[in-house]
């Protein structure tokens, strides 16, 4: 079971901006994920919860509102998805995360 992010780091303008990343599932199991941010005041993530099919990918968008430049991070928790799951938020709540991927986030002036 493996999840990777491309690109593996995010740089956005401190004045605000957006970055798109692709989460890739290299494994044979469908995964469910949840993204946590170290800075919920200035970052919005879409989607926060989701599924990724085996050998599939999912685009996520990191949007930053204006604020002081600083270093933050996103941590993506993931686990095998229950076979009959249709709601990723409910499914994630029912599983134990099996791994994490961290995306360092830099806001530049």
C-alpha cells in the first residue's frame, strides 16, 4: 500500500494563490484519505476526504489566502477503503490510518 504526492512539496505566494497536486495510489487496494493542515487559517484544501482507486490518482487543490510568509505542512492520512464505502468522510472515520504522506508548504513573499 503506497500513496505519493506529485509534486511532493508546495510553494505558494504569501499574498494568496493555489497549487494543484496529484495523489497517486501505487497499490492494489482502493484507498480512503483525509488531509490535515498545520494552518487552517490560511489554507483551504479541496477535497479534504476522498477515495483513490488502485493504480489511480486524485487531484487536490491547495488554496492560500493572504497572510505572513511561513512554513506549514499538510499531512495526508490514508488507509484501505472499506469495500462497500461510498462516503469518504464516513469511511475514513471507520478505519485506522495505515500511513501518512507529508507535503511541506512554503508561502513566499
